[in-house]
């Protein structure tokens, strides 16, 4: 008598990372309530579920933009050129912690952190070296900077001006999203209201002077890295975006004047189909909300454009080569979800800044997906899948539940003051970790399929003399600058901050006088104060 093989049921939960129950099989009944023209449509047609361009990757591939920055400006400049040589199509700049927090390299708080997790930038002199021999009128540049974003953008503008490059030729992005700092990443300087003023100042200035620049990248990436679910990432990010839009509208711009240059930044995590549904739902929700609230005349004002980065928090120090597989799947879901720009994490990022070999493999991953897999040949190839369409709907419904809660609290700033998004993210992170600890969720090489630990991959080491070298350059700049001009520009900035003028022209003049990031932030702190997080 033949043996009947009975498969042992797996222990992992049959839910996605947002804890939505996943059915065994999906049928036409699961999409029976979908109106194709209203809910899905064609690419570049309302409601943009299937993409924002009529030809998508058949017309142009996504921008391959590897996040990079370490040491002094010349170190990162060298890495930028290495990446461009190997086929990267856009630069993405990581700044060190002192720069992110608005401190100069010689500040006592910066000790031990100068150039460690990003590049150290104190003055326009560093910015000039950072982009030396890089054609700013040809290469798009992204800068991941938030609280002092207006200052770094001003330095970039000043460098272009010194080179004689017209501002209307500059293309790129500053992250400039402070609301997600209060909820997730925790790199703030000023309280919410003056921070929103700085952000709207940059949006208005760019709308009038830098038509190719994206003055904000509304970011869910860090919300997800802090432990949120995909639903929370999408809900909090889109609501942040609507908050910024409302602030700019209050300042007198029409939606058509600035919304076409808003961009978003999402995480691509491990649940392959959930991430694709998230990206599709994001476009649809943004279109519906902008259309309903502002009824723009320009179609581009309703398009959600986004950059994606694979999930750094999903990478493991154990069996680091497994990270190449994780990143490949995450990158593939971003492409199938219709991203406009993509960063693929390197396998060794759990140890340190990526080595050149690791970052090259990460870039090659994108190139193989683009040129060998065939997934770029057709638009939204999973559109029409019973599962994907059902999951996209579920994602949208769950986001609107969060929108209602935030509306009831009086908006995002009020919710942050109450600690609501912070608490939601914390509870999600805790729940996820418990599932790993109990093996309800398997992380290969961490809580199952464990091997004897071998020596880690080669680890990148920063130059130990960077801090000393950076501080010396800063001293040289301070010694040689025009002190009278410096004091005059800082005083003008202080006076403007007390009023309601757009601060961008004043910050640009300050950086041109070789004011440091710390000096400019100190002036603004005098007027705006500093943010203190409420106890949640």
C-alpha cells in the first residue's frame, strides 16, 4: 500500500507584515467590487494606480541612485565618481550626524562622529570639494538632510552660482521632511512651526527659481525603519504630505505652482506583494486627496512620484551574503510597483559603510533587473491579479482609517504632540520583534537555518584622521573669510527670521560669506528655539 505524504503545516503566520490575513487562494469574487476605470485605469490616467507615465520603463528606466557619503568631502567625491563610472545615473548624498543635527565639526558634540556615517559638511568650501568635477547641470543630486535642509540647499545653489550654472539647470532633491523626524528618525533642531516655515520657504523659493528641483522628499522610509507596518508607513507619509501642501497653500501659492515638484520616498521591505500593493495604493490615494481638496488644473499636480530604498532594517549581520537575495526581491517589488528612482542596499551595511565591491554588487542588482529580467518590458505586469488588486484595496482602506484618526486629533502636528504616531510605530516594532523571538516569523540565518558563525565580510574602515583634517579645514576657512561680511549676513538672517520674509535668500548670502552650518543654526535657534520631545 502506497504511503500518503502529509505535509507538516508551517508555523509562520499567514499574514503580511501589516498583519492582514492572507487567504489561501484569490478568485474573481475578491475583486468583484472593483470598477476598472474608477479604481485602476491605464498608466498615466486617473487614478494612476498603474503608474504615472504612459510608457513607464519602456520610455526611460528608473534612476539608479546609490546612497553614498563618508569621511571628508574629497572621500565622498571619489566614491561618487566611482559609482558614476560603474553606471549609476544619479547621486544620493549621506551626511554625517553632526551635519544632520546642525553642528560644526569642531563642536564638542561632534567628537567621534565626524565623517563616520556620512560626509562632513561645514561650509560652502566643503560643498565645492564634494561636487568637484561633477557636472551639476547634467547629474541629478539627492541630499538626505532634514532640519538644516535649507542650509545645504543654499550651499549647493551657491556652488552652482560660483560655477556660472543657471539655477534652472539644477536637478535633484532635498529630503527636507521634518514631520517624520518627530515621529521616527529623531533628527530635529527646531520646533514644528518654525520647521514648517523653513520647509515652505524652500518649496516657494524652488517653485520660483529652481523649476527642475524637488524641494521636499516626503519620507516613509524612516518611519518603516523605526518599526512601522506598511500601512502605517503609507498613512503617516501621505498625511505628512497633505500637511505640507496645506502649509504652502496658506502662504499663497496655488496647488499647480508647486505640487508637480513634490516627491516621496518609500521603503521596500520583505513582503513582496504587500510592497507592490502599497506603491499602487499610494498613487491612487494621493490623486484622490489632491483632486478632492484642491481640484488642480495641472494633471502633474496629482501625480505621486517616489524614490525607493530597500529595507536597511531587514539586513542581517548573520550570513551577510543572504542580504543580496533580500535586496534583490525588495528592489524587484519596487520596480513592479512603479518606482521612479531606486537605491539598493549593500550586503555589508549592517557592519559599516559599504565597501566598493559591495556597493558595486548592489548597483549591478538594479542593472540586472533592468536589462535581463524582462520586468521592465510591460507596465504594471501584476495589474489585474486577484490578489494584488484585493490587497491594493485593503491597503487603501486601512490608510483611510488612519487618516480619520489623525483628522480627529486635529492633524499631524497635534497627533505628534500627543505621541500618537510614535506610539503606533513603537507597538508595531515590538510586535514584530516578538514574532521573530517566538519563531512565528522566520528570519533566515537569525532564528532558523543558523550556521556556525564565520568571519564577516570585509568591512570598510574610515580614515581615522578625517576628524582632525576636517577641523583644520574649518579653522582655515574661518581664518580667511571676511568677518565684516559674515556678521552682516548673519544679522540680516536674524532680522528676517523675526519677521515673515522667505529665509532662503538670506541663508544663501550667509553661506556665500562662508558662514558655517553651526553658525546659521545658532542664529535660527535664537529666534525659533529648540525642540524637546514630549514624553510618550
